[in-house]
């Protein structure tokens, strides 16, 4: 019986898989055009599975050498001799393992330099079309020897196009790091020092085409996987609706898609409903996996990346996407962010929630305040969540704890303060996400799911009465789009007036919608007197 796989290669007769045939067909076109390229995506993005499907699609037309650097010895990258012999041996083993002819052709003890390897490639490719596929190139990415190998491939590619000699039909590399960033990675690791005039980001792989195939799973592809599952289990699920909801939270990130399905199948009694998806997401928000380990490892390794992710989740400003921004390049390469309508955005809601929770947890431990259990139980019951009471408690907490803080601090931290206070109330039962599709510098809609209830809370900074009226209109439109009759508006007021900043709470009827309007501020008199 097949299952949902979240580790390693997916195999059609063992695992439920999305039909990605259209994507693979596009990649085949690159091979037919004799292109060299890299498939660079975040951890567990389906690169190895795509490699396998691609190999099966082209092996009737081409001789395919598919190898991986994951299991090779580190000594292979110590010298030219070791690399040349290791490379040939690995290619020979790959052919032999697939029971294909010609494994012995790749054994030549005289190939001990890159010049000799170049001559060998010219000879073996002179009468056949060979496609070289190398997976897990990150294993080699800290080695100067590997960069020299790429330089050899580049030189032979250029000569082939100039009518001189023969080389591989196509070379395809797969890994997390974009080849053009390998040198930068080596510099950070301390394995390479720039020489006079040497550029940080120049690459011997500048012959490669831009690999622009979207490898995330769309709704149709997710539905194809669920259709195969439904043929075996007959659950009666609404395949299209479930596929759309999974796509909404994962943005098609393959590991997250399969992870939700696996939780529903194995741990949630095959609850293929919207509630089942929410329960699976709750499990993903606390699971330990190499994917999430890598996200936080990279955050803590690159301070600029950490600051960028902070701004995109709990920060108070919008970041325009710039492909030339080195930090954004890395965040995109790791699969953590993407460009969306000209703005930098966290790739998917699950990443967004986990990253925001991380910063909220740091804030909670730093501030060292604690919410009484009686307060949590009064708001968050077994069957419902009292949102008006929660907002009132937050407003009072905000005023009591932060009223004497610096204004700049509060403007910068208000979203983080709200999320930090929210977490203990919904922990284990509900979750939230930021509606980044409509986020701008003035507002953020936070969607809170608790059991079967959903609450829409708009966070906004005070910019005058006209802007506040516009906030009603904006929230009204969003409530309409979600078929909701009740919404919540939380405004942070930083006006320097005689107002003590004490919370103001009221219900407002706006065009037939009920809006709970909450305004919190700070103690202006305390701030003006110099108390911080």
C-alpha cells in the first residue's frame, strides 16, 4: 500500500505523488537544446525526485550519467588526481548500478589531471549524446577543486559551441546553493580568500541558463496526488477543495504538502476535511525536521537574513523585493522568501507562522512576564475563543507593561507584542497567520483559527480620523471576501496628546458588519517627563 513520503526520493509504486509531467517536459526541452543549468531549490523541495523523473524521461534518447556527491568521500575533493579518478569511478558505478552497458568505458587510470579529464570527456562524448546529472552538489561547494571542475565544463561547453571538440549534451546540477553563490559560501566558511581584483560572486557556471521552472505544486498537481489516494481509500473527500486549502497554507512547497497529507492519513484518522488540515498544520508547527532546522540554522548564521525575516513577519514595514540584494538572494535560494507583486514575502504561511513564533518566543523570554492560567482559561475555552475579552486583556496588558516605553520602540514592536501575547492563548488549539497578500505599511490582517472559529483582526497605526474610517472600509471589504459578519480592529495610537493612552473599546456597526474597535496607546505624560 502506498503512503505519503516526506523523506528522500519519491517512487510511484510506493508513494502517492503529484503528477508533475508538465514540469518535467519543460526541463526535457532544456536538455534537447543542449543547455547547461542548475536546479537550485530549498531543502526537501523535490529536487531528487525531479532528477529521477527527468532521467526516466530522457534515457531512451540519451546516455544518462546520474550521480550524487552526497555519499562520496571528502578526499575526492583534495587533489586533481583524487577528483578525476573519483569522478570517473562514480560515473562507472552509476552505469553499473542501472545494469546499463559501458561501465568499463569510464575506468581510465591515466586520467589524473583536469587536462586529461578534458581529453577523456572529448573522446567519450564524440560518438554519443551524454547527459550528466549531478545531485547534491552542495557537498562539494566548499572545495576549490569543484570550482575548477566547473571551469573545465565551461571551457568545453564554449569550445563545443565554437565547433571545437565534443562534450556533454547537457549538464544538470542540483542542490540548495546557486552555483553563482558558491564562492560566497566558501568565503563565509573560511575555505577561500579573495585575491586582488577577484569578485565575490563571479562564477565559472555563467554559461548556465536561468532555470525558471516553478517546482512548487499547484492545485491541479496536489489534486492529482489526492485522486490517486482516493482511488485506494474512498474517503469521500472533496478533492478540489482540499487541494486548494493545502495549497493556501503551503504555497505548494512539496515537503509541506506531503507532510499535511501524511499527518491526516497516519495520525488524524483520515480526517480529510478543513478541520483535519488545520489539525495537521498544528502538528507541523511544532515538529522537528531537517527542513525547519535548516531555516533557523540559516537565520542564525546570517544576521542580515534574520533581520529581513523579522521585518517580514513581526516587523512594521514592507520590504520591496530586489533581486540584486544579496540577503534576498540567499533567502530566495533557501526557499524561505519569494517575490510577490514586487514585495518580498515569506514563501508560505507555515514558514511565516513558525518564524513569527520564534521571534515571539524570544520576546516573551526577554520581557519575562507571564500570563496567569486563569486569564487564559477565561478566554480560550474547550469549545470557543472569546475574542473581545482577549483584545480587552491585551489592551490592558499593553498599557500596563509598555506605556512608558519609547515611542519608536512601540511603533517598531507593536505587531510582535500582539503576537507574543496571543501565542499562550491559542497554543496547542489554534494558530494564526498574517494575510500578507494585503499587507502594507499601515495595516496587517491577522487571521486566527481556533477550533472551528476564525477571527479576522486588523492591526493598524493611527494616522488620523480619515485613515481610521478607511480602516473600517478596508476591514469591511475583507470581511465580505471571507463571508464574515464580525471583525476586529486594533489600532496603536502614538499621538503626543494629553490623552493618558488608556485603552478604548467599542462595538461599531459599519454597513451591516459588526466591528470591535480597540485603541491602545502609551502614557504621553510619562514619555514627555523622561521616564522610559
